[in-house]
C-alpha cells in the first residue's frame, strides 16, 4: 500500500549518503503513514482514540453498515474515521486524530479519504453530527442542516437517535456531481 502524506506537507530534505554512511533510502521517514481500511485487531486502539476525544463508542462493534479507516504511523493507529451507510446516504462519524498529530493535515486526509470511499459506494449525501469541529467541517464544504431534513434512514441510526447529544450540530455535504 502506498504511504501517504498529509494535506499540509512538511518538506524534509533526505540526508546525503556517502561511501561510509547509509544513503537516503535508509533514512526513516518521520511522517510516513498510511490510511487503510480498519481490521478487527485495530478495535482497542480505535476505541481508545474515540474515548480520549469523548466520541461515542457504544455501537462501534454493532452499528450496521459501519466501515472505518485508520491512520497508521510506524505500526501505531493514530487516527480513525467511520462511514455508516444507510440507503444512498451515510453518516461520517468517529473522526479523530491523536492529539500529538493534530494540526498537520491528517484530519483532512482522513475526511478526503472517507468522502472518496463514499463516492465509490454510490453514496449521494453525507451527514454528520459534531459538538466540537463545526469550523473544521465548514472548511471542507459541509453546511449546517436541520436534523428533521436528514434522510430517515440516517435518523434511525443509534448515533443519531441517542449516542450524540441533542446539542450537536448537524451538517451535510452533497456528493452529487450534477450528472446522473
Ligand atoms: C477534528 C480533528 C479530527 C481535526 O484533525 P487535524 O489533524 O487537527 O485536522 P487538520 O490538520 O487536517 O486541519 C486543521 C485545521 O482544522 C482546524 N480544526 C481542527 N480541529 C478543529 C476543531 N475541533 N474546531 C475547529 N477547527 C478545527 C484547525 O484550526 C486547522 O485550521 P487551519 O488549517 O485553518 O489552521 C481533530 O481536531 C480531532 O481529532 N478532534 C477531536 C475529535 C473531534 O472533534 N472529531 C470531530 C467530530 S466527529
């Protein structure tokens, strides 16, 4: 799998190699990371990240149609994003980046990835609930929407019905391209 760099790139010049020193290929890339589909063995790390960010975990193992992708750096899971599909809509949920890695573009990278996966699954509308990151999502094209206007299949999810506080802001983004 190809390593990815976050949306905000930090340039590091590789060390020059010579006859006595390892060349650039031997230099460990500090920001080398991959975003990959989650595996069952990621559960504990994912749960810890979500608990730390006070995001819902009660239905993590049971929500129907929930897929997750994780950000892995040097064999450690340091970020996650989830997509809970219902009909042609989906909830973007469980987006978190470990505190030490925030502000470097990884949250945006995870969001872009989940949007691409949703598009490939034929999802037309993304919806999310957030108490803390409205500005972050606005910057990525999400607009506030009244909860009552969200497709019913999404309103029936546990995250929507009971896990997210009523004070959470509901936001949406269309993935329609204008072509059918
Ligand atoms: C939201 C979150 C995933 C963003 O991850 P990140 O790796 O820091 O994001 P990026 O580096 O890609 O983007 C940083 C930008 O988003 C903004 N941003 C990040 N988190 C923000 C937040 N909670 N509220 C408002 N803006 C936020 C930063 O100010 C920055 O803006 P700038 O580029 O104009 O300086 C991360 O802050 C996080 O894990 N928060 C806790 C969990 C959470 O609130 N999740 C969302 C609810 S589902």
